[in-house]
C-alpha cells in the first residue's frame, strides 16, 4: 500500500486529489495539511511514502518544507513531489536542490497523476514533460560556475559504467531502459544507479539529474 500525505493550502484541491487517490486499491491518503509546518509534523507522525506538497503556502512554503523533510534522517523514506500551477519558475531549482523527487503541474490528467504517485513511491525521479524541457533549456543558458566545477569533480569518483548509467538517468530512462541500452540486467542497472547516488550524495534520481547537467556530463542534443 502506497501511503500519501497531501500538503496544500487550498481545501478544494486537496479534496480533489484525495477523491482520486481514495478510489485506488493500492493507495491510501494518511493525512492532509494546509501548510508546510503542519505537513512536516504529519510526515513525522505518519511516515508516508509520498508527500504531495504545494510549492506556495502560508507559514512554511513547499521549498522549506521539502528541505526540512529531506534533512530529517527519520524521514529518509519520504519522497516529496511538488505540486505547482506555475510550471518552471525560480522556485523549481531551489526545490529540487532542497530534495524534491519531482514536480507535477496541477492541471495534470487524472490517470497521469495516479501514475506519477506510483512512480514517486518507487523512488524514481518525476518531472512533468513541460518542466523537464524548460529545466534543460535553463541549464543550457547558464554559464559555468563554481558549483558546476564542483559537480564535475564529484563525478570523477564514478566508474565508467556508473557514469554511463547517470547519463542515461539524466536522459530520462528508467532502470529497465538503462539495462537494455547498456546490455545488462535491470538489477545491475539499478546497482550502478544506486552506487552513483551514494558516491555523489544524491538523495534520489532527480538530484542525480541535476548533477549530470551541472557537471556538463549531459547536455541537450548530445
């Protein structure tokens, strides 16, 4: 059973998401919160698999709530998915770096929303296609920075196969697709990805994607 926490300051939207989730036999909404502070407390109490968190809320916003969840060792199993009306804006990068596993826009189709919850619960990175495109475009436009250099140095710790796996993760491939591309078993592909995450101190695949682009390991069109 996938345990979900809803954190959004709009009761109508929370109710709509809950109504969808409650129809699924493998998903259970364990709690609802109207702001990030309440959401953090309920995450500690209920230990959900997925926290669906609005990016803009009173008291404590979605970015800070994500940062606190990601920084709490007792909540290591919680995957935060940010819900936003705004697509890519200045908050997206901050939230990903804070530890968000992905983003969804609130006008997502119901079937896609349910699939997204299941993907997040598996531990895979999740970005709406519109956000992914803009995220890549923004990285292309950015000049090299100290952070970029540091990210490149950290990648030196990876084996060649781990670097290849990270590249394919950044291209949006699943573990099964990575296995096909690298001609290895899905379990071996998962091992390469997990070892890369450990070496790079990445909480999840979303942060692995960020490191790949920040380091220059991956660039659109290559």
